[in-house]
């Protein structure tokens, strides 16, 4: 068990929350206050959707990376995936975050990159089940990341593009993405989870959708 970060201890002393505390006792960062509850939620989404290949844009100190990578590892063990991986990118502090994940035995490949440099060669031949977008929040980056990575997302209702801050700093980018989706006739299901401040949009790729039953 990793000792609770002093800031988290102070928080739990004021506002007891045993389940969150239990999670944080295993984490190497303190709680990221911009994505406190969506962080653990990402873990359960990746588990529920049985994802193997997960990408995070904007890994920062690793608050959400820990949950995403933990879910990839647990899915691999539970479902005998031999090729599961958590991929990440950021413009800075990638080595520290990667080292922290690796020290906990969590799979990761995190690259240092300005996401505006992303192109179809960056993750050549990789098909993602789940992409979490939480990097630069300006509209150019948000739209560029979507345009490059959407084709690499699994279809048939099995791929998810999850965008953070769509009610906050990424609102303009989210609007541009919606315009692009309309213009290109992209088939998806889209919902915003409203936490009253940042917002999380979940875009489910519905191209080539056919009825199917669990397990996929
Ligand atoms: C809001 S933080 C991510 C928080 C992280 N997902 C978490 O919850 O712990 C945004 C991150 O995006 C990174 N970033 C900013 N501009 C970027 C760019 N152009 N390309 C890639 N990453 C960028 C920042 O360095 C920062 O680490």
C-alpha cells in the first residue's frame, strides 16, 4: 500500500469517503481535483467494455493513467489478452509517470509528443478500444486529435472516444468536433456527463454496427 498523500489525508479527514480513500491508498499521485470522480470511473468503463488497447492524451502526473492502465492489466489477466497495452502521450513529465506505473507493474508506453504532431503513422497499425482525450484544450488540438485518431478507433459500437472538459476549456473544440462529425456523416452515439463544471463527453463509434451479444 502507498501512503496517502498529505493533501488527500487532509481531505478525507474533513470529508470521509472510504471507497475513494481505499483507491487513493493504492495510488502514486494525489487526487486530481479537476477529474476526481471521472478518474475511477474510467477504470470501470475500461473494465466493463473489456478494452485491450487504451490511449490517453495528456497523462500529466498519472492520476487517470493509473486507473486506465490498471484496468488494461486486469482485463488482460481476466480475459487472457496477450497484446493489451495502455498508451499515453504528453508534452512533458512522461518519464516520471511511466516509471511510477512500471513500478506498480502496470503496462504502459508513454511518449513525449505535442499532439498537434500526431498523424496516422504515430500509432500505425494500432486499433484502440478506448481513447481518453485530456491534453491541450484549445480547439485546434482537440479537433486535430479527433480527426487523426477516430479512424483508429474500433467500430461496431465497441470503441469509445472520451473527451474531458467539454463544458469548460474544451467547449470550443467539442463544438468543432460535432461540426466535423456532422459534415463527414460520422456515425456515433454521444452523451455529455454533466458534473456542473468540466463535463465528460462519451462518443461511441457506431460505424459497421451489428446486433451482438456479450461476450464480444
Ligand atoms: C489536464 S492535464 C491532464 C490530466 C490527467 N489526464 C489526469 O487526470 O491526471 C493536461 C495535460 O496535457 C498536457 N498537454 C498540454 N498541451 C499538450 C500538447 N500540445 N500535446 C500533448 N500534451 C499536452 C499537459 O502537459 C498536461 O499534462
